[in-house]
């Protein structure tokens, strides 16, 4: 029996036959270089036929006799741990896997990732958090290049442990270097104490300690890390803000916090960008933020040109400073603007201002067709439960339909939807048919017919879509059942729902039909009962 024949038996899952073949090979070729592979396969065969104690002995032989054949020895330890796990002996499982992952060569093998993740979790459940962190540490380092997801989870676990549970700056800085930073990229991570990325992540982790954490623990972590960073990085506003916030966790003094922020603000020359940055920082207190912006922005607002004002009003809106944004918007002069620029300003004004204000901007446009399209878009975007705006949007149609630029299928569909929304169903049907955008036009026509209680015509209309095939066909089939339901014809509805089950058994519509029939108490048989749920 040669090795190739033994492997064939193993692949066929004839583990007893494969075991005998591997064993025979091991007796005949005692000095073969393949012997560690053969012994590992013998262990696997025993393992697969549930002779786990014998398998453990076979795995141990690989480790004892061939410890330097790393892939086989590491594999043997991994499978040995699995045997102990399946035997219910977690203590031995933990011991075996710990031996594997603490070896610098074994830990680089693929299966060690599973063992490391397990051991980290197991130690955490036992309250052995330092040991858990050590396993996570090894995971982050060993798999930084080969398993990014496992490495990232491990980095986060180590970070959380040394920041929030057991503060240790020296260990965390060592980890930062070995793991290639908190992002694992390894870009200039050799000096963590001088690295603002290190401190930003650490401070942020401390600031974001879970809401359920004890206040005393939060304050302890905040005190420790604010002291470790110290009064440094004065040119980094964001990092300094984190540091000042962290101090406030235990100082609980809003005046002291504000004094720190004002001091940091004054370290660099005032600019509008700096005013906006501080406005963002002061977002926790809208009144304070408004007062700050009002006092600090005066020196810059007067000299702004229109493009700068429009950029500013958008920035203020993103900060939810709506009154300030509106004030800047009203200061923008439309003199000299082209129609596209007026439209940008008008669209922004429409967020705050009433209809008559917006229309005054539209009236300033030179191209009347462009102005009509702008008004149409304004009204059309606000038609939800607003019949007057539907009417006003339709009033812009005649001039747009004469324009080669705007007339077409899309405009026709918009007209049909508006007519339908106004209850002008006969006109809407005509508009849908002229637009002829399928299948949307047919769906629209069908809904209008249903609204007119033309149920038989609606059914005939939507039946044509079943020939399209695919998801459109199954949707059309269920739509027919919906029409029967609306018309009050329960018998035909049930009949059609059964049709959906038979014709489109794997579709989402089949699931809906199945559920509706069950709610109706209809017995399902054969293929109907097997429809997808």
C-alpha cells in the first residue's frame, strides 16, 4: 500500500481503511520524510471515527517526535485540543491550545487563529482579563497580514483592555509598535508617545466607555490617560479637544472646560475656518455656540464674496446652525448671477423660506423655460399630501412640453403621477400610455382603473405583464389577486393566490400569497404547501 492509495481512501472518507493504509506505510517506511504527515493523518482517521482518546495519542506522537515540522506539529496540537473539547474537557483543551499559540512558529499556522480567538474569549469569561489580552495581542500580531478581520477585532480588544479596564500606557505603546498601530498598517508606528494617532485613539476609547460602566472607573481611566498625555500637542486642535473633554470627565467643571477651549482657540490666529471648527466643538450648547459665532465671525463676514457666502451657509447648515445659515443666505446678492447659480441659491432658500420668497428668486432668471423647469421641480418635490402644489406643478407643463430639452418620457411620467395624485384618473391613464415607460406605465394605468372601479379592465391590463417574465410576471400575478381583494371578490382572490403559488413557487410574491392564504384559513396541498416562505 503506497501513500497515494491511503490518501485516496481518506478522501473517500473510508477512515478505517485509510488508517490501516497509513499505519502500514509507517511500519514499512520508518525513515520517510512523509512520516509526520502520515502520523497526523492516522490521528485524523481515529478522530473522524470518534476514537478520540486514541487520536489524542496519535497527535501527541507527532508533537513528540516531529516538533520542528511546524505545520504538522501545530496541526496536531490544534486537533488534539478539538478532541478534548469534544470530550468535554475544556481545561485540557485550553492547555493544549495555549501551548500551540505561545510558540512563535506554531502561532503563525492557520488553525492557531481559531485557537487564539477561542482562548481570548474563554479567559475573558473566566475573568482572566490579562490572559485574554495576551491572546488577543498574539492574534493581532500573528494575523495582521493574513486575517485582517481577526486582527482588527483583536486590536480593539487589547485597546479596550489597557485603556478602560487595566490602564497601562507602557504595555499599550509596546502593543502599538508590535501590531503596526491601531489600524494594523504599520506606518511610522515606532514612536507612539509622540504619535497623535496613538493618543487620539486612546483618548477617544476612554471617552467612549460604555454608558453602563461605573462612574468611578470612567473617572479613573480619564484621570490616568489625561495625565499620561499631558499638556502637549498644542498644534492639534482635535486632539487637544479630546484631552480637555477627558479632563472634564472627572473635573465636572463647565467653566474650566470652556476656559481650556478658549485658551486653545487663542493659540493660533483667528480665521473663519477656525471659527467654524470651534462652532462645531461648541455644538453641545447651541446658545453658547451662537454667541461665539456672532462675536468671532464679524471680522470675516463683511469681506466675503457670493461663492464664499454660499459655501459658508452650507457649512453652517451642516453644523445645524440654521438661523446663522439663513442669515448668510439672505446676504447673498443675486446681481450678476447666471440662472444656474440662482437655482443653487434658490434650492437652498427653499429649505428655510416660504413659497413667495422662493418665487421671487425664480422670477430673476433670464431663461423662462429654465425658470419653468425650476418651479416645476420645486413644486413636484413637495407634492406629498399637497394638492395645491400638484396643481402648480401641472401648470408648468405646457411650456416644458414644448421644450426639446425637457419634453419626453420622464416629464410624461411625472405628469401622469400628478394627475393620478389629483384623482384625475382618465387623464392620468392617457398620460401613462403616452409616456409608455414599462412596466411603470402599466402599473400606473392599472392603479387608475382600480380607483375608477374598472376591475375587469384592470385585470386584463395587468395580465399582459405576466408575459414579460421574471420578477415582473410574479408581481403582476399577485397584483391581480390584489385587484380581486379590493373589488371584494374573495373567491377569485383565493383562486389567483393559488395561481401565484403554482406559477412562481420560488418568488417573494409566492411567500406573500402563502401567508395570505394561511390567514384566510385556506388548506394548502401538494406544491402549494411547499411554496417558499
